[in-house]
């Protein structure tokens, strides 16, 4: 049962703009005018807290980052009903995406919305003092770093505004900051969060010191600063409270917010969603989109059949690897075992992303759009493998790297590896793919390690490492921003 979900969507800061809709003139005459603005807000701990909730709330919209991160990789194909079903995903699957792509627009818009809400708090961080404000500011800076990291890995150079909101017209004067400057901002925010947060969160789902350390280590890894990545990730492993849990429950409801979860985006099925406003959902929209088409049977609910694992991804697992059938569902075998029925959609592979399939539950509204599955954004197994990679690539400590790698393998039921050098690095890469399949990391792992061209059909070096800036943003900037190369 999910209780502390951000979730607790309170009155959002901009709600006042819509309060008068549908009100009669008589009602307005009899009601005292109520307005929230920058000048009369941030006067108490409660108001800072409510603003922080508004930042967390945007995380639920980032489900699109996860599903595209898989579709763009060699793990899955787009799927769906037809070649024109969610055309933006189909284009990305074929590496034929352009600056006119509604789904890439979503990645840009929703992550910048997160940055904007965080900056709103930071713009007024000195207005009111109260005990515990450092906690709220540290979480705000972690969240800004999280959204900013997503933006830089998707789009490269992005505009930065400091501790203040973007305002109309900034797109024509604020330049896209170089990638190194963007990472400087991310690192500064995360270092502040590490220093001001504890390993234990005040509420389930909120950021912790471990969340900040893990993301900081990941940011270093993406910049190939392997010594720094190894140091912060090893510190987290040695001092944090995290541990691996049984893989067979990890992606079930009982596995949510477990000891393996370092940062987890919270969802529930208590508020229905609709296609007119997918980002309004309290549920994980990606889950229904990945569901089995016209499914009837036990355990799962039906869905739209997107993001289908390919045969090669299924075959990479050995038969004694317990992760295979808990990560990838062989629908033909499942139907034979259970009597379930289903329909084959576009690019049907016979496999589905079991980690994030919709389970039968009592969710409200359209079951295809309102699923309560949390997204495990950063988990301990990921940290162990990032640390192993950083230790190998920095030539610091291969023995410890093998220990971290073999810890993950042991949980999967596999024998330890004893390799070293480049063979050890390849073993880490191989393990990351198996461990994290279906979680949205594969495309970016291939890009940052220089292996995308050899693994992704249609990938063009010098172009497809990042995605195009949405065309309307380029047009709004009136020449201030240049499009990414190749687009």
C-alpha cells in the first residue's frame, strides 16, 4: 500500500491561475480575492515544503525517458499497433527521428519543468528561515541535478539560468551552456545534497545522501572521470545502508522502496489518467504502454504492446540466470503454461518487458494509463556495476571491481568471474545489460562507452549520440540556439 507518494499532490503553486475558471460573476463578488504569487509565498516551512512537493511531482512525467531509452537501444523494438502508432517512438526505433518529434518534446518540456520548479524554490531560498530548511534546499538541488542530468545526456548543451526561473524572452538571450558547464552545475548541486542529507529520508520516496552520491558517481562516470566516480561510489557502497534483495520480488509491489532502492520514483493508481493529459497521471503511464495487447489471463493486465525485447536480448541470458524470465516474458511459453490469450502487434517479437508489465490491481480509471508500479531510478545493483566499471577504467583496484561484479552475479545464480583487464571491463558491460534491461539505461551506456554504432542499427556517429533540440525551441530562440549536429 502506497501512502507517502509525492503523490500527495497538494495545491500546486500555479493553481491560482485556474481558480476562477467556471466561476460566476456573483460568486466572485462575494468571495475574497485569493492569489498566490512570488511576492506573497515562501513565508513558512509549509510553503517551502509544498513547493518541494511540486518539484517531486514532475518526476512522474519522466516515464517517457525510460521507455525511449530502451527503444533507442538494441534491447527492444518500438512495437505498438502499427507503424504509425506513437510515430515518435517508431522514428527513434529506426534512428530516423528529427527535431519534429512530440515524444522528444516531452523529454525536453517535462525535465525543464522540473528545473523550473526547483529554481522557483532556490530563487526565494533566503526569504524565510526555519529549522530544517537545509533539508528542503538539499532535496531541491538534488532534484534540479536529476532533471539537468537527464537533459544533458539527451540533448547535450542546454541553457542554464542559475538560482532563478527562466522567463519569457530568455530563450533569445541565454545561450546553451557547454556540456562541461552543465556538469559543473550538476556536481555542485549534488555535492551540496551529499553534505546536507542523511541516508534515511524523512518520508518514503524522498532523496537521501545515498541518492545524491549515486547520481554524482554516475555524472562522473559519464564524463569519464573514473577516479572521482570510483571514490564516491565506493564510499557509498562502504557506508550506505543498501543491499541486494531477492530478484524475484524486486519488481513486484512487495519489492518497492526496498533495501536495494537508492532513488525510486513513486506512482499509484488512485487517480485516473487520459490521453489528453498523460503527464497528469499519478500512475506510471509507461507500464500500460508496455503491456501485452488484448491480454486475458492471470497476473497481468492488458496494454498497448510497446517496447518489445528482441530475441537476441532474451538469448544473452544463460538458462541458469534467474533474471531472464523475471526480466523478459516469453509470451508464447506463458500462454502455454497458463492458458492466457493475447494479440500480436507491430514488430511482435514474442517478448515483453516483465519488469514493468501492468499487474492486476484495483487502480482507478483506464488500466492502460494508470498503473502503480514505481520506477527504480537508481538501485544498488546499478551502483555496484558503476563502481566496478570505474575501478577498472581508472586502473585502481581490479580485485574490488570483481567483488562488486560477482556480488551482482551471485544474486543472479551465476558463478563468479576471475578475468582481468579488458576482459573484466567487457564482463562488467555484459552484466550491466543483463541486470538493467528494461530500465532505460542501455542506449546511454552504449553511447558513453563508444559502442553504439556497432550495436544499434541505423546509428550515425557524430549525430545520434544526442537527440535534436525540439524545432519549436530553436524557432523561439530566433537564432540564439543552434540545432545539434546532423539534425
